[in-house]
């Protein structure tokens, strides 16, 4: 926490415009710590400390920032400094940044780049957003399969200084056709006169540049890869996806899933630097949809108004019952959404999952019914309590089935299962749960 | 998805006991794909395909499995095969496995190890669960700062073949005191006669073995590290935390957070292989607590029973209002829990967060109130509708404050903020929201 203590100071220093203090603070912190603090600042505030950075650390800090933050810093720089920074960025980071800025700025920025950097960036920008192509780095040391180990190491020595990743090196045959990869560590350890084709790992996974970057990142996680080869449709090597980009993709995807789970659109910026209006915008739409959907519950209550007037005590348990149904549904939905995201459950598991969840729901219902019977009997007598207890069993089973079926069905029709949020499941279970409740009440009470 | 298609077959092959088919399937798949399929099997089922694996792939597949799955496979093996497998595992994986099996098995297993492996494992087992010490690998190539680059490469060549990670190498002074790290890539590129002390990155972050492995993993993610040095309290090098273990830790932590967010205890195994009873166990406790807490809503409803009898129409909107409050609270809680987990928000941000969320809640309330006024006027007339609309504004503001304050307060008193689940926030907001509703109703209706 000592880090947190001192980190907070940068904002104070910026707010009091203490330039000497800022310089000192910057000198004492690591690039990613500096980037972390800059991310927490409001628009415009980050430019001052950024300009005070040493030239050689500027780039390192800049590359750690989100594209939105990068953009706001770039706009605060003079044209010359702007172009210089852009020229030095890794091509994949640059492509992602330019993909998000207004087209006019992007065109001007591209025009200012050196020809080779421009070519690389334009190529990456040709791939769709969220594809592997946008995130891979084309700069790497490519080795031909006919090289010897010692010759390959010479190539690495000659070309390796400028590239982002040389942990895992692509090995190709003629025409850049992918053969496999070799780890730098294996090159170092192997005998000098062996041929690369005898050392290369031909089973190393590879992905196409047009594939989803999230699935590629999850593959790297499953297969414990530092870097993943990317090929075009003719199996020619085009770039490497590195673990730091994969980690970022996974973190962003998980954050998005969590936001969606609570019925909010994901906001990609740091929480602290996001404006109130953007937060409202991200959350309002689903809330409005859910409120309109909740009109159903009003309709159901109206339909049973006569029953309610006869036995007012029934109204007392409405919040508890729909709350419990919502909770059980949310648990099932969350479990299935996550299991789908990390690949533990597949769409074809639907029948198996439903059978499992309905049993889980029924047993949870039985457990809770005992509790509800006790509480109900104490508060309003055994008759109403037994209505409540029976309803609990039915609602829990129903909620578990609905909660687990919805994400799987969403996935089946090609919708991201994470949009099946807990609030959505809860709202659906609320209305149907009330029908179950009043039907059981009428049956048991004979009205 | 073609992978998924064929993957499913292994289970079918195992169920029909088709040994030839299993052998073929295994030969065609990569270790992590095989591990993924084994994880989806019920207890005991995985032993058959595992025994059919080639000896040299056995270990690779085994290390990809969860400790629980590893345990069930180990118990299915004969004593000899059991010890052989254990001897070959990485020390950190072995320590994690032995930390979870019954003490009797662990002791017997430890006794069967070779002295050097036993020493390493016992050392790791000495660190607390969930500490960096349990996850780090002690096997690495340690370089002295006075070596030249070429001499260092010779050391890597001599000792590097047996160790898990040689991407990032620790550089130490006398007495194993940590100086910094050097990337293998930098060693390869640097001139042969330079001294390590001129090449070493002395700013490379390091952590203590007793620290939480989750924060260490998040640090690696932030700083884009392939490996993180671990030191003891006297700054002596003791091991390396590698990115694959860090990734696993982060994935598990995120899965746990998501489960907790929905009010369920985390279940560490694959969803498909977990029994119904374990799922019930993981979910029942919180549901019971929440059901008892929901008794509060029954009490509140009882307290206002007279009001309800006078104006039955008020009851119609109870589900909609508490649903909306729960949704707003869940959004805020989820946003803050995630922001805390990835380090975007700190405990000291509490006042700032509350101020922001109360404005967000108020504006969401205003938006939803307009909708509610329309729906209510149409269904039951403007008087009740205006009660509902005013309540929506109040409840949304209140829910956003409660939802954001609870995780921060939990963190402040040292409780994992992720236990502040959406259902918990919803239940709290339900009861208080009803009081708000009936108070406003009495005021406006003059009863």
C-alpha cells in the first residue's frame, strides 16, 4: 500500500502545479506506475506530467495507456512531438490508436509516418476491429527452416534489437509459409550445427489474422504461450500475437462480461476518469428496457388484484419470493456465462446443463422452503406459510432452468451470452414467479 | 468449432470403452486440448485415457489439469506410476497438488521423492496458501552479476535444459542477494564481453514470497512481465513467478469474483464435472442468509399493511420498484468491485466514488421516473403514478450509493469486496426501498 500512498501524490502535485515535485515523482516511479496514475486523471490533466517525462521513457509510458488516454495526450502535444511519438510506437499499438481517433487525424498522422512504418500500420488497419490482425505485431525476426542454429542466433543478434518480441520465433519455408515456432531458449540450448527444421515445434498452434482476438487470447492462456503465430488464409506468416496484448484483451473481455452481467454497457476507460454522463449512458438503456419489461409484473399483480384484496397477507411475501427467484436465477446465469467464456461448457451441452440446473434448483428450493415455512408460520400462520414454501420450491427450480437456458440459447443464436444479465433473468423470473405464486395460493386456499 | 466437434468424441470413446479410438484421438490432439477434455469428465473416467497416453506426453497433460483432477487421476494409478509422475512435475505444481490432497497421501508422496525434489517441494509447502511462495518455481538459472554476457550464456546452455523458465533470468550478488533481472533476449543481443551488472535491469519489480499471489499476478499483468522475481525478507532470490501461473491465478480470481458477485461460493472445478450436490452447497448458504434477510421486507410490508389495505393499487408496483432498485444497486456494486480488483479505484477514493455514484443514480432515477410516470398513469392514474415516479428517483439514488459504498467499506475492513454480491445489495435495497415507497405514498396521498 506504500505505493498507493505515494501514487496519490501525483494528482495533488498536478493540481497544485508543482513542476519540481512532478519531476521528482516521475523519476522515482516505473513506467507502468506512471501510466496507472495518468489513467486516473481527468481529460487534459495528464498532459503536463507527460511532457515532463524524459524523452526515452515517454514512449514506454505512452504504450501502457488506453487508446482513449493516448488520444487525449496526443492532442495536447505540439505537431512535432506528436509525430515523433507516433513513429516510435509499436505498429500494433499504433494501429489500435489510429483505429479509434477521428478519420481526419488518423489520415494526417499516417501521412507523417516513415514509409515502412506507414505500410505496416496500414496493413494492420485493414483487419477488422477485434480481430487478431489488429493486435498482432508484424515486427519480428523470421527464420528460414534451412538455417542452422548458430546462423539463426546470428540473425536474431542482427535484427532482434528493434523488435517487440523474440521469445518465440516463427520458422518458415519458402514464400513465408509457416512451419512452426522455436523458442529463443531452445535456440540457445541446442547444438550450434543442428538445422532449424529439426528443432522447430511444428505442433505450435497458429491462428488466422481475421479470427477473433479474444478466442486467440484464450487459446494462448490455455496453451501457456508467450506468443502465438498469426497466418493468412494461405498459411503465410503475417505476425505474432504477444502475451501482453493477450492479457489486455482477456482483462478487457472479463471487465465487459462483468459489466454486461449487471445490465450495463461496458465502459472501456478507467472508472475514476469516466464522466458521470458516460456512466449514466452506459447504464440507462438496459434499466429502461427492464423497467418496461417489469410492467409485466404490474399486469400480473393487477390480474390477481381480487385475490390480493381477499388475502392481503399474500402481498407481504411478494418481495421475498421474487427476490429469491431472482437470486437463484442470477447464480445459474452467472455460472453458465462464465463457463461458456472460459470454454468449460459448450452450446451442445444444453440438455445436460438444464438437467443439472433443474436438480440444483429443486434442491435449493427444498432447503429454502424449510426456512420459509418456519419464518412464515411465525409471522402469519401455517396456511399462508405453506403457500409460500411450495412457491419457493417451484420458483427456485424454474429460476435455475431459465437462468441457465438463456445464456446457452443466446450463444446458439449468435448473441454474446454475457448480455443475458442477472437483472434480465430476474425480471423474467419476477413476472412468471408471481403467476406461480398466485396459482399455488388459489389452489391451497381454495379461492 | 471443428475442435469442439472432435473433442466431444473422446467422452463417447471412453464411454464405449473404444481403446483403439482413444489412442488415435490422443495422438491427434495437443496436450492442452487433451487436458481440457479430461477436465470435462466425471471422477474416475479420466484415468483410462490418461493411462493410454505416451509416457513423454503424460506429464505435459497432467500439468495442465486442476489439482482436484490431478488428485483423482493419481489415485487411479499404481504406486509406481504415481511416484514417477510426481517426481517429474514442476516443484510449484507439485506443491499445489500436495497442498490439497489429504495429509496422509501427501506425506507418503513426499517420502517417495528424490532428496532434491523433496527439499524444494517442502520449502514451497512452507508458504501459506495463496501466497506467491506456493506458485513460484525455485528451479531457474541464477546468474552472478560479475559474469560476462558470454559466460552467462554458457551457464544458461549448461543448466537451462531442465528448468521451466529461462525467458527472464535473475541476477544476484554474493549470498543470492537480488540485483535485478536480465531477459534472455537481451543476453543474446548484447556484446559478449560486457558484464552482467551493466546489462541487468535493476528496476525490474520483485515481490516477497509471503505476499498475495493475486496481487503479484496483477502486477505482472500491469507491467507486462513474463516472469517476476521472488525474494525473501532479506532480499535474497528464492524463485520466479511465471506468466502461465499468473494467468491461471487471474483467471481463477476473476471466476471467483463472478461467482461471488452472484452470491455463490466459487467452485474451482470444471462446471461439467462438478456434482449437483457441490453446486447446491456452493449456492445454498448465501441464499439462506438472503432469505432470512428478506424477512425484513415482510416486516416492512406488515408495518404498512393498513396503507396497503386502503390503497391496494400500491401493491401492484412493489415488484417493479424493488426490481429497479436492485438493478441500479447491482450495476454500481459490479462496477466498483471490478474497479477495485483491477486497481482502478482505491479505498481512499470512497468520497469521490460516492459523490459520483449519487449523481449517476439521481440522473438514472430521473430518466426512469419519466418512463414510470407514463406507464403508471396509463395503468392506474396519475396520483399513484406520481408516487411511483418520485419513489423511482429516491430509490435509484439510494441504491447507487449503497451499491458503491458497500464494496469499498468491505475492502476498508479487510473483507474481499467481491463478497458484496448483487443479491446482497438488492436485498438491502429492497427493504429500505419499501420504506421509502410507503413514506412517499403516505405523504402524497395524505394517509
